[in-house]
């Protein structure tokens, strides 16, 4: 054990998740206990931020945006997925309310951080496109040399506003609570989900969205 810290509070504190931040030279970690999310500096083991009542009920899972510093996603028993900027934790940056029961898992795509996976006790896996808070909020950029005058004007119009966030697909192959969702570490378009009834389901990001992101 290299270092440790303890939290003080009423009763027995219930930890449900902890995630390393891939940024800041991996010296920060976030923990979820009860309805609170806390950030820690592992060099000093001091608290660097605290999101009290991050969710109305138990916080189930956390995940950091792999491409954008300070951005953290959380989910919980209030059926919500929330996105936070850890520099200002008074309000979430965005909130998703697409599930109808506890949200057990939230995962950013490792390569395309606008793609968000969530799994819930409502037996559904939801793939969302949170492009407005991604590392490319205005979509794929192209060089000016590649555009004609007409295309240039059209591109400028597109750049003025971020693309809209949306639910891409809802997967209902499971018949019981979905306890885990995870992106493939080898293929950014492949993901798996696992439910209480022992069913493992492999799915792909819809081809149309894949080419929209790439092109």
C-alpha cells in the first residue's frame, strides 16, 4: 500500500465506484460514495473537489472523458447520467434522462468521446451522441484548401453552432438488469453488455454514424 486516506461521515460510508483520471499525469482519482463524488490528488491524498448530492440517490459509476481534461460522467439510482466539469461542480454541464431505472454503468468511447454507453436496470443499453461537450463539438474540421467557395460558405454556417446531442440507439436484447457495458480496447466501434441473467451481448456502432464521424 503506497498511500491511503479515510473519509469521515455519519454511519458506514458506501463506496460504489472509483476511476483514475487519464490526465494530469494520472495523479488524480475520483470516488463515488453514497450520493457524493469526490476528486483526490494521489500525491498528497487531499481532496481537490467534492460534488455533494451529485445524484438524488446512490451514485453507481464514474468515467472520465479520455480526450478532454476535467470532464467526468456519473450515473446513479435517480435514473440520470450527468456530465461534470470538475473545475466548477455547482451544476452539471449536461444531464441525460433516457433510462427508467437505476443506471449502473457509463462509459466514454476511448477514441471518439462523443459516444457514450450506459446500462441500466431497465434492461436497456443506450448509445448517445454527446457531441456538444466532446473534444470536437463542431464536428470534423477540414482544411480551407479542400473547400470550394460554396462549400466554404456552407462549412462556416455549420461551424457557427455545435451539432445536436441525441440518443443514437437503444438496445433491448437483455431481459434483465444490465450491470456492465464496455467498449472494446481493440475496435472503437465495438461494445459489449452483460446482464443479471448471464447474457453477454456484442454490438456495433451503427455504420451510418461511424462514417458520419469519420468523414
